C-alpha cells in the first residue's frame, strides 16, 4: 500500500511548508539528545534533494528506518517530529518495498515501529497527528502477521476522536485510514467491537456529506460486511439499510451507487434472513428495478443490481400479508401500509401476535416504548388497538407488558395523529372488563 492511498490536500500543503524550516540537529547533539553518529546520518538526508536522499536510502535503507523511528522515540519537540515524519513519508512514497524496513524494526527493539508512532499520535499538533495516522495506516495495513489487538484498539480509538473532532481534515484522514485497515479481518473485528466507530461513520452519512466522503464511508461498511457476524447485526444495531437506500437514491456519482449496491449484495449473501425484510420495507425492490434499466459504465453494477432485484422479488413473491407485517415490525419502520388499516387482516391475524411467547406483540410494544418517530408511534398505537379489538383476552397481556401505561402517556404527545391513535387504542383497552387468559 502506498502512502498516497491516504492523501489530504492540507497535509500535502503543510508538508511543503515544513520542509523549508531548519531543525537544530547540532543543538540536539550538543544537548546529548542525538549521538554524533545519528547527526551524521540525519544531515545526509535532511533538506537534501530527493534524488540524493533516494540514493542513500537505496544503499542504507534499514539503517535509516531504525534511525527515524529511534529519533521519534526520544525527541519530543513538535517541529522535530514533523521533520522526521516527513522523512518517513518520503522513504515510503512510491516504495512499498521499503515498508518491511520499518515493520521489521521490532526485531531489534520491541517498542518499534509502533510504540513511538502511537505515542505521538496524541500530540496536540494537527500535522503530527494526521501524518502519523497516515504512516500508521500504511504500516499496519501491510503487516505480514496478524495485528496485535492493543495496537489496533489504540489506533482505532484515536481515529474515532479525529472523526468526532469536527475538523474536515481530521475526518478525511481518519476515514481513509479505516479504509486502509478494514481489508484485514482482525481490523474489521476490532472496528466492530468499537461501537463509537460505527456510530461515528453512520453520523457522517446522516450529515449529508459530499460524494467522495459518502463513497469512503460506505466503502468502510462494504468491507465490514464481509464478516458474517457483522452482516447479521449491523442493520439491527445501526439501521443502515434505509440510510444507504436514501444515499443511493440521491447520489449523483455512479461510484456511490456502486458501493451501496455492493454492500447490499454482501448483506444478502451473508445474512439474507436478517436483512431482506428491512430491504423490502425500505422499498429497495422498486429502486433496484429502476436501477436495472439504467446504463452503467461499470458492468459489475448491473450484475449486482440484477442479483438484488431477483433476490428481493423472490422474497416478495413468497410473502403473505402477515409476513409483510412482521418484516415491517422487525425493521422498526412502521408506516401506513395497507395491512395496518385492513379489518380483514386484523380479524385473520391478530392472534398470530401471540405465537412464540408473544414475540411479535413484544416487538410492537418495544417500538411503542422506544421509538421517537411520530409516524411509528401513531401506527404502533393503532395496531395495539386493533390487536385488543380482535383479541379480547389480549388486554391483560398488553397491560402486563406495560403498553397500556405507555399508550395512555401518548394521549398527550405533541403530534395530533399520535394523540388520536392513542385515544382510540385506550378506549379499546378500557371498554370492557378483562377476560382471564
């Protein structure tokens, strides 16, 4: 992996400025911070023409890799760190074959290469932070051995802080670093086990970023969904299917649609039962039918779109009305689809909510208690009323689950439709005495 794969215009501009600033290497040597031998080596490459530095690295690469990392380990001034980081970046730029010179430095010093880099990653200097993150991403992504969990955890935690800092440059570099790490299975697990990382990525998408940032974040999701466990749980925990659908529907760049479609394909291939219901509720089938009629410059998009369309259609064609209803419940996105207002549906299916120890009824009650969406609350309150209307014995169960108290609270909700549906539901709950179950 090349350093250029984590690139940022501000970082490049600052690099050019810092190159022109002298570092007092002789003063460090007089203060005993740098040995005479280290001073000789560093003066051969510091502020020298690129061609000269390249020829030195060609003949003495391992020495310089150890030198740079050793200096980072003991020198603490930000301007010095900046200079050394630029020298490391120059050594790695367009030279992937030099990456092992740095990753193997641990053979002679167990703190290297990651100890000094992780330490200065939290330096209160934007350039030092972002340049270090760039270099760490390059080295970690190229490691031949599995990455130690403590190193991954430390790096990912810092990347989350950068994403959450509010700075566009911090966010840009941090997301690119995640892109670089996530091809590695152990990195995918580490990121998944850092919930603030996933929620931060979701937060970026909800903020309507530009096409490039949207692509980069969704690319991270695509890589994450290669893990079976993640593919099974990510929509349930973070509700990404309706979010990605919305992003794709408004996207102007083909590559954004391509990476969304690829992510959906992974979700279906790895965990169809966990994800197909939410995809149907998100109206993904008509969207895929629409996409399948478009012209694409990348033929792989059409193949993925057709796969999604066919899988969704097969699922949709086999659904009963009750399957549709339970899919909607599972997604958490209730809306006024025809089943809710159909008396025939409730007459035929109300008692099915009791199956498997009231599994679907408990889901309905959970939405009633936990959702902050007025539409979901209105529909849930309506459904609860329909349930007790068509299943008289359900009143005690509903009360025992705490739903009666909750629906009475909703009679004072700010939204008029929620208030109305709650009122109707309460009337049905109190209209007749309970029948013992």
